[in-house]
């Protein structure tokens, strides 16, 4: 009796928890590997809100890997609060006594979303380092949409590089502008790191999720072995706020008994249903 009761309770709990967050559109797959794919994102035409929300799930990887639309942007998590967690390569410029050994300069282009200015920072690391980030402002006219911000650090000794803070000695950080949808990073050195090769053989620059970044002195050497770091993207539907779309016929995403709300950053709107999903089922 007790066993049966436990079994029924367990089954009921399983059913309830499975239904607690019915995140995908009915009949749609809601996972790719270990990434949950909530509506408005989807793996096929009939499952996403529009093509910008297509996630391609590549099953040649084990577990399968999620990519944003048809790009090479790896998605690690999607939240219904309008955040997309991705992985992005870091820029590196490395030297040894015979010259340059590694020079990798990535860029990122988002067709639809923007890089979260609230969640990320731009960081450069190195003791012979000039790094810059050239960003594209999504909403600006094409002749005034570029801006550049930079970071510079030079140091002669590891001794004065603090171990736990990005102070300006060996590490420099700055905030991002709002509304950036693509960027390029450039890094150069003045002296090919000569004289400091033992403790700072490379310059690095990257955008990183602020709360996942704790500077450590060892990064001057060890980031050489790190390829990618976490970045947060802001997503939302369309360009108009809730107030604007509610007045127009564009208001077609928040369906059923859901609440429309404006994202903290960027344009567009988000929906929230009482059951925790984006669109009520
Ligand atoms: C999946 O990834 C593999 C390895 O990177 C690649 O060769 C293949 O084209 C990808 N498949 C799809 C459907 O994108
Ligand atoms: C998915 O798995 C990968 C490696 O297996 C891990 O790095 C990543 O953090 C996981 N993502 C989530 C959302 O759990
Ligand atoms: C994305 O995933 C592919 C396949 O695993 C990998 O080759 C690539 O390096 C990853 N890119 C980033 C930026 O992590
Ligand atoms: C510098 O690096 C290159 C490529 O990795 C290597 O071939 C060369 O021997 C290195 N030189 C010294 C002095 O370590
Ligand atoms: C610097 O900090 C790292 C991580 O907190 C720690 O592992 C390391 O021992 C510290 N190094 C020094 C020289 O204090
Ligand atoms: C740095 O290295 C480049 C080639 O890798 C060389 O042309 C340049 O003269 C070097 N500069 C200095 C200051 O050593
Ligand atoms: C960074 O340091 C803080 C305080 O020491 C710690 O709470 C946090 O977990 C660290 N974060 C990472 C990603 O290491
Ligand atoms: C939406 O939910 C509220 C609170 O649960 C309820 O009062 C209302 O009748 C619902 N409206 C619709 C259209 O289902």
C-alpha cells in the first residue's frame, strides 16, 4: 500500500515537474544536448517565433551542440529573462624569443540580438599590451554606427601585478556600450613582449560575463591555454516596447494569459506566463 502510494506520488511528481515549465511550443523538441530550448527559440520552422530564433542542433557532437541560427556561435544556456549564454574565442597575441608564436583575433557578429552591456565587460591582459574593441551600434545609421574603446597596460615586473584585482597593472577592463551587435578586437604590443617573456608572453583581449571574471596573476601566462570564455547576449522580440506593440497589430507573441514586459537593456519586449513559460499553453 505504502509502496503503491509512493509510486503514485513519484509518478505524479514526475508528471508535475515535467509540466511545470512547458517551455517549447506544443509538439516541439525542447532540448539540444544539455541546453533547454524555450519558445520563442526552436529547432525547426514550426517551433520558433521567427528565423532569428532558430537554434541548430548538431548531433555529430556527443552530447549534441546548440548553435545560434546557422552560425558558429555556441549556445550554452537560454533563459526566459532574455539572456542567451554563448562561448566566444579570446584574442591572443603571443611571443617567444624568436618572435610571434600565436595570433588569433576573433570577431563576433549577431544578426538579431545585442551583447549585454549589463552582464559583460571588455578586458585586456598583458604587460606590453594595447587592445581595442571596435563595436557596431545596432540601431545607429550606417555612417555613424561604429565606436572604438581601448585598454592599455605596460609593466616591467610581475611583483606589482595584484593577484586578485584587475587594477590597471597587467590587466585593464572597461564597460561596454549599449546596443552593440558586432565587434572586432585588435591587439598589439610595442616591444614584442621582449624583456617580460618569462611572466607575460602574450597579450589577450576578450568580452566576458562580468560575474565569471576574477583576475588572477597567473592569467598573464595561463590564458594561453584557454580558447573560449562565456559571454551573455540580450534577446527580445522585435524592436518595439510592450506599450508600443500593444497599440498595434504587431502584438502577437505574448499569447494567452501572459504578461508583456520590457527587457532591462535593448529594444523589443518579452513575455512571462504564470506557469513560467514564455507563451501560455
Ligand atoms: C555539425 O558539425 C560538424 C563538425 O563541426 C560539421 O562538419 C557539420 O557540417 C555540422 N552539421 C550541421 C548540420 O551543421
Ligand atoms: C552542458 O555541458 C557542457 C559540457 O558537457 C558544460 O560545459 C555546460 O556548462 C553544460 N551546460 C548546461 C546548461 O548545463
Ligand atoms: C563551437 O563549437 C564547435 C564545435 O564543438 C567548436 O569547434 C568551436 O570551437 C566552438 N566555438 C566556440 C567559440 O566555442
Ligand atoms: C618559438 O616558437 C616557435 C613556434 O612555436 C618555435 O618553433 C621556436 O623554436 C620558439 N623559439 C624559442 C626561442 O623558443
Ligand atoms: C593568486 O590567486 C590564485 C587564485 O585565487 C591562487 O591560486 C594563487 O595561489 C595566488 N597566487 C599568489 C602568488 O598569491
Ligand atoms: C617585433 O617582431 C616583428 C616580427 O615579428 C619585427 O618586425 C619587429 O621589429 C619586432 N619589434 C620589436 C620592437 O622587437
Ligand atoms: C570570484 O571571486 C568571488 C569572491 O572571491 C567568488 O565569490 C566567486 O565565486 C569567484 N568567481 C569565479 C567565477 O571564480
Ligand atoms: C488569467 O489569469 C488570471 C489570474 O489567474 C485570471 O483571473 C484570468 O481570468 C485569466 N485570464 C484568462 C484570459 O485566462
